[in-house]
C-alpha cells in the first residue's frame, strides 16, 4: 500500500498509530514515443485514466 493510503487508514483508526513499517519500494515508469503526448501519472486516478486511454500497453 502507498504511504498516503496507510496514513489515511491510521487517521481513520483502522491501523494502529506507530505500526507503519516500510518493507518494500515500488517504482512506476512510463515511456512514450518522441513527440507523443506525455500522460499525467501523478496520482492513482490519473494513472488509471492514462492506462484506460492508451491505444496499447506493453
């Protein structure tokens, strides 16, 4: 889960305060052809819109 999502769950009382532990790193990357529109992937919703709008995904 993302740090933001865990923080929201802690704030909502779903997870215990001080119980967060970072156990992995995950990176997302995207490549586009030269001259093509660079999609916004700055949030989960923006990433989802970019994937749904893509002509192809490799």
